C-alpha cells in the first residue's frame, strides 16, 4: 500500500520551523479557518505529542507526559504561510470526569465536521495494539467524509524489525480495500525514524490546493459513524 501523495508535490516544508500558534477548547477559539491544516489523533498513549516533537526536532513544542490524556485542548502549530499541524485531544485513557471527557468529544466532533481547512488525518496507533475500537471509529468517520488518513504505527522500536514489518503488512492487508484513502507506515519517536515518509504525506496535503470535487469533513454533510471516540 503506498501512501497517497502526488508527483506534483515538489515543495518541501521545513517542519523544524514549526512554532506553537494557539490552543482552543472549542471551534470558536480556533485560528481563522483558512489555509491548510493536518490533524494528529490517537489514543492518549499512542505518542501523538512525541511524534510531533520528533518530526519538528523540538522536544518542547508539543506537551508530553507520562500521564495519558495530558493533551486536553486542540493545539495548533504554524509551519508556513497558513499551514498548520493540529494536535487533537487524546482519547481512551484520560483520567478525568466523564462530563469533561464528553465535552472534549463534543468539541472534537464539531472541529472534525466543520473545519474547512482540514486536509487529512494522521492517525497514530501503538504498533503493539493497533486498530482498537477508538481507532476504528475515527477511521470510519474520515472515510465517510472522504478525507485521507495516514496511519503511524508508533513505538516501532519496541519490536524487532521482522515483527514490526509483519505488523505493518498485516494492517495494510486489513485496509487494502480502502487504499485510495488510507495508508500506513512504521514510526518511532525515540529512534526518529519514519520522518521522510510522514513529511512527504504532510507536504502533499499542506501544499496542494484542494481541487474541485474534493470534500472536507465540513462539506461532506455526514456525521461520525457511531459516537465520537470516548
């Protein structure tokens, strides 16, 4: 399975130039809905913030914690001219009251459904525990909205090369019927591996204007499959 990139994507973004832009707890607090942005989502222990820090070579850019669920806001990072990375609240393990978790989910759903500048999703999964129910719900939602998803099998350094490759091939086979919109790769924040593949995907999504007929979550007119991840 190849990741969805275009041969016309010759511009290379310098992700080391990333700077924190703002945090938002609801859609009205987000930056102006213009330009292009790519969201990072995953379970609270999947390593979202670590992946962003590894990609940008800035270990202090996105907040990381040994306590799952530390990211409680939608965090925006500026890459270039109206180009952003977005760190979404982690789901699944946050030790917070259910009422607060429900509010996170509600605001996350609104963001995913209405944000017109959203170009795609980087979905992070621990390579040892891929495709949990929360991951499947997020994947289903984006596929229903006809938006591309690129999966990072994180913490690939936890497995030897052979088992890691087998895990990737198994996932690719599982998603083969959706290969036009879904792609996957191995990634390790600790070893800083997988940057080139991820950078290529992000550059394509952030640098190419949406062509006529492309649909964003906001224009697809769909709601998430089932409930938002909790």
